[in-house]
């Protein structure tokens, strides 16, 4: 068994941490991002990895950076064989990569070199990929550029959301991480350099990404809604009522094109209990909505409380 430093922050990483501990490896130190303010009260909230590590009785560090020797001192004192990194959220300088005897390996939620970067799960769904997966990678100074040690594909279904795919990938990532550690405990793993072709980046999701752009085609918007469920969730602003912001949790592209030639963002004539909105190409049928402070509702239920008439307009992003 190996003596490890584990570096990770979100729930995905907590799943891997559990599996590593259950497999019998010694986790000398857990690193995660600092507590962040969250919720309406903006109280400091510990990340999932910290909460799970404390439940397991593990030592936890939350450095804001690792560039100075004083920040790296706890890592050096851990005398780890290897550092396992899973969605940590902090770039590791070369001095950290060189600390453990076996270096640092990373559990990444894509089939590298596709979707290097911060949001590979959401970007894969948004792009319409039919599969993604897990790559165990030997870390180097570049962003997700290191040689691959293990790799396993996972299909993406038409019903997958960011949440459902996250959970499946976390399970696969945990299993592959344990497999990699077991093999590294007895000898090196064969490493395969990443291809120079097929490289793309999963850029971090920001607030602007979550706002539906009705100029886009309906299929693209439907995928984005699935990709951003449950975090951060897509939103649309109804122009009436001084701009009522709605969360759009489920939607589907309608097969027929916009027969009225309505401008993007315009609510179309639809059967009772159905809400369709014109897009740059085709129309999007919204099937689950949420008002501010409310709960998710099927659109028929929502419309009984707040009817939305044909011809009403959702705000359209400037071109």
C-alpha cells in the first residue's frame, strides 16, 4: 500500500477519497480549497472533500497557494509516496509535482486530450458528445497534458444531465484510481503520450454561460440545459414584470421548425399546458421551470400559476 497526499475539493473528489481509504491506502494529508461563502447568508461552507476527510479522521490542509516553501512544508513533512489529485482547483507548481517519490497523478473526467480544463463533464454534454470517460494521468506542468496511465470510456445518453453523468464518472474514477494505486504500489504503469490532435478545452462555466441565448439553435440550448443541471442551472428572463428570471431545468427541441417565423425569444402558439419559444433555428419546448424562491415545477403546473401567452418575449442577449 502507498502513503498518499490526496488533493481534491468537490463531491467528485470525495467519492474518490472514500474509495482510496477503503482500499487501505494511508492518506497522510488531504488538501482542498479554502472554505467559501455560500447561500443567502454568505456563511463560510467547507468543501465536500474537507467534510469527508474530517469524518474519516484525516489531516486537512487548505492552502490558498503552493508557490512558497512555507506553503509546501506540510506536504514535505507528509513524506508521501505519491500525490493523488482529483478536481483540486489549484495549479501545482513543479516544486510540488517533484515532492512525492512517485510524483503526482490526476483523475480527470474526460477522454484526454479532449476536454482538458475545468468543466469537462458539462462541456461534453453541451457539445453533443456521444461518449466521455476517465483518464488517469501522470501530472506535469502543463494543463492536463501529461502522459496517460489508464483510460475508460463512458457513454453519454440523450437523458444525461451534468448531475447524472457526474455521478457515473465519479464511480468510474474512484475504481480506476484504486486500480492505478494498486499497480503503482508494485511497479510503474505504462504511460502513453497524449495525441497532438483532438485537443480542446473545457473552459470554466461563468454566469454568462448560464443565460439562454435564444439566437442559438434549439438543439444546442436543450443540450446546454441538460449540461448545467444541477449546477449552475440555465436561466431565461421574461421581459414582462420588469424582467422575471426563471430557471429552466428541462427542455426539448421541437422537430418542426418555427412555422410562424417568429423572432428568437418569442413565445409561440402552443397547446394548453405547453410552452414553446422560438430560437435561431427551430423552437425549444420548456418542460420544467422554477421561479425565484420557488421549487422546480412541470411547465403545466407552472403555467397554471403564471400563464405565459403567445407573443410574450424572453429577453434576448445582444449580438
